[in-house]
C-alpha cells in the first residue's frame, strides 16, 4: 500500500490510541497509521490527568482490566523503553454511610477473589494515613496498597515511540473529517490532509469520540466533561507520600505531587463542554469539602499557575466502549473511559489488537463494554467514580 493507505487507521494519538498501535505492531500488524489532530502528540486529555491507577472498582470487568494493566505498568520501562512513573502509594476510600459501606465491602470481596489486595479499615485505622483527618462521621474505609498514580505523558509517549519503532506511522495536524463507507464497510477516513484508505478504523479520539463517530453516521454516547486539578505550595504539614485519598460522599480527593498536594473533585451539575480553563468558582466548593475532612488544609496555599483542567470522556454508565460496532464493518470503538483510560491503556491496547487480529477478544471478556449494551438496556454502571 502507498503512503495514503494502511491496514488500520487509528484516530487519536493519546494513550489509548498509542497502546493499540503498539499492541498491533507487536503482533506483526505494522501497516498502521495514527492520526493526531494536534501539532503535538499526547497533548489532549492524556496529558491533563490526575494520573490515578487503581484496582478498586465496583465492576469485575474493570477490576480485571486494572489487574492486567497495573502488572504491565510495573514492567513498562523494560517492555517499551518508556517511563510509567508508577508509584504504588495506595488508594484510600473514606465512607460515611452504611449503604455505601456495604457496597464497598461487597466489591472488596470480589477484588480479593481475583487476587487483588484490599483492606477494610475502621475509621481510626484509616486516620493513620493522613494526619488530623476528621473521622467522627466515617463508618469505614478501603485501602488498596497496590493502587497509586503514574506518569500519563510518559506512558502515552512510551507506547507511541515503541509503536513507531515497530513500523507504525504518525501523522500530526491531521484531523478526521469524514469516512468512506461502501456497502456497510469502512474503506477509508477523510482527513484535513486528504483521504487515508483502510479497511479498519479505530476511534480512540477520547473526548471527541462521539463527534468522530457521528462522521460515520453512528451514535456513540461519549461526551466531554471538564475536570479541574488544584495544586498547593509545598505543604510539609502533611508528610508524604499519602495514598490517593477520596472522600466518597463529596468526591473530594487529594494526593502528593512532590512536596505539594494535588486536589480535585468533579462538579456533578456542570454541563458537557470542551472547556479546559480552570474553574475557580468550583474550587471554593472543593476546598470546603476538603476542609471538612482535613481541617489542616486551612494552612495550605494555592499556586494558581500550577493548576489545570482537562477533559473526561464520559459514557452513560461510566464504562468504556470497546470493540466492533454492529452497524458498520471495520469500525472499532476504543473510547469513553470515564477517567480510566490511562490506567487501563495496557489492557485496552491488547484487547483491541485481539479484536482486530483474532476477530474477538479472549484474554478478558469485554461483552459488557460493547456498544450494544445500551440498546439492550443491560449496562452496569461503574459506581466507584472520582
């Protein structure tokens, strides 16, 4: 095939698209073209993440994706030459009502059955992780010692460069603008730089995946939502590292970033948008939640120039959409990770490579992540969302 053709075209050079390219090339499918609409790769949501990595989910499928992915991230440098920056400082979920506590205990039982380490803690046991934590209203906590955070940019770039060394091609500043479809089969992608012929296209466009799918006449329910990250000045009053700590009732979370604290929490009333300017009004609510649980934060100072906002790619059930689309042959979904794209990128790349090369995934069953779950009204919502 010529320079404008490929066996597989991947739309989006973020961490998921890069992982898919790497895993395809690793298995010998090297005639791959990755399209990135920006001038600089790894410049979208992959580069604007809080970088959490965890096993603690309510869905067994997500637990399996995490178990596979985190093990791969532990050996990322030797496998790809890239830098994962994995720091397994743990995740600590703080729970203040009995019904939610029962849900987390049930999830912990499944996690343990899968060989995932998780501890059920009393409020006093949880308090040992973060100085001066308010615990009077807590009923319990879960702690995953193998959870933590990573370097999203390093992982995305590591997969991308490894894929390129194996023969994958990257086109920057090349946006998908349409599809060529013949008799229900993908035959190419129209781009801002011309036609790119192919028989398989992967939509890994992150927050833009819904718009890309619409170019093919498909309804893929992925929508962008802003997430804000707020950074303090160095704060020795909370010596590190602490686990990535989440107050489940409010959604407030924090972890160390060097000697500083990284804080955030989603705004459930904010509408979908592509806005990536920091919401300073929402910070007032975030810090109110934070102070209620960690009064010592009153002594911290915010460093505004180190704060940022990025985009989550959200689906109706907070789970990704993976695999073939029943309405268009040659079209593959790999989007809608709802904040879990980086942590699940190793498994996602491996599974989409299986879907393309073997006709079906087999290492992990992804049937409940396929798009037809929405038509069947059988979707299981992931409840452990940050």
